[in-house]
C-alpha cells in the first residue's frame, strides 16, 4: 500500500515533529523525552492534571486532544503500541500542579503495564499522587458479565472530554476520577470493519477481509470481531451496531444520550452521516433523545475502512461536562 513517508522507522518521530511545528501555540515537546508532549498553555496551581496516551496511528487521538478543556499532556507510543513508562512519567511531572494526575487510557495489556509502572514511579520517586481510569466501552470484545475485559475504543473520546471538564471545574482528584469512571460506565461502542490498514514498517494489510465482506465488532488495531459476514446496506449495519449497544446498557424512553459516529481512517464523511441518519431514527423510535452529536474521525486506525457507533447515557452532571468548551488542535467545541 502506498504511503507518504520517508524511512518507516522514523514515522512517529517525524509525525510528532510536524505536529509540534504546526501547533506550537497548543503543545510542546519536553526536552527530557521526545515522546512526552504537554500543553503550551498556562494551567493554574491546584488543578488536577489529565494525562492521556496510547499508540500512534489513531490520529487525531491522542495528541490532538491536548488543549484547553481536555488533556494537559500525552505520552506517545509506537504505532498501535503503548508508550513506555519513561515519557508517561515525564509528562506526569510536567503537568502536576499539586493536586495529582489522572491517567486515562484504553484497556490493553501494554498500556496497563506501562502506565501502571509510571504511576508507581511517580508515587515513589516524585511523591505525585496518580489515579487511573481505564476505558472499556467496546461491547464486542467481551460479554457483559466480563466488562473489565473489554477494549477501549472510540468511547475514550467521551471519557477524555468529561474528565477534562471536571478538572477545569476545579474538582479534586477523587471527584475527577469518579465522574470519568461514571462516563466510562455509561458509554458503549460497537464497530464494523470494511478494509484493513497497513503498518508503515510492513506495508502489508493488517488483516484479511473479502471485497464484499465486513467484520462486525472489529478492534481498532485490526483485532478480530465477533463475526464476519456479507457487506450490508448502511441502514442494516447501523441497526446491528445500535441494537448490540442498546441490548447491553439500560437506556429507556425519555433518556438523553451523546452520539459519536467515528470513522476509522478512510471512511468518507458522506458515509458516516448516512450511518448517523439511521442511528438518529432508531433512537427516536425508542424515545431516546440526542443531546449532542459528533460525526467524523475521532479515534482512527491509520487508513482502515469502517466506523463505530458510541452512545453515552447522560445525566445532568455528565451533560454539564460534555457542554464545557474545548479548544484543541484537532477538536474545538464552543
């Protein structure tokens, strides 16, 4: 597959360099580690720090969500791989304002290990209190009775958004963690894959799928879904995704939700809006109102084809956090 790159071994470093040069008013690279990036804006003393991160290849996640109203710093890993503990610790030290730091990341073994090691070092070496919120919104990756095994996919965006708002509101560390965990508990996602992506280092497809096939429940790194079948019209695909979400979480007539229709990298917005159109119809049929909607590429998988649907059930507290203004290089909400 064709790519606009130089040496495949340098794609992450060159991406970071270009990103910082393009958005130097928002973000800067710490001199202590080239994978440690923090906000270039002033943050007040006593504010809880929000640290996010994960593998590259999911742009605009995760760098694109460092800014006003969301994250204070990000640790960047190799493509589809967790950052090492070193940049996580450096970001932690840089964004700590005396109130502690919250780590938010997806439920993957590498992230759990490396962020966990960084949290221990922050406590032992720097006396910084760190709390963790692990996102697990993917209903396809484990049954309901094993929610703790579920992957974090596009729903991470909502958890970042809520936690960033809570920190801005002046909530203490425990309260930021509480509302972020509430956001995760109220968020469900389901995706469909149409075409694979290819890693720059290999140039080969990340998985095999037939020309007229789709994979229901595909993971953001190309992990297998729950079933492979014949590609169906957009309305049928949306029906399946929303049906699986609504069967997993109690959302009733009269409830309000936030909806995210997320592209995986190469799906045109035309198609995402066709999916959203049907999602809105289904929710309307159930008496469920959409409080806020988001359509576009929020957490991608290089040039993978397909999309995911995410619903977050709202109460007054979550709605207030969702409404909070954000100004990041890759996401603005007024």
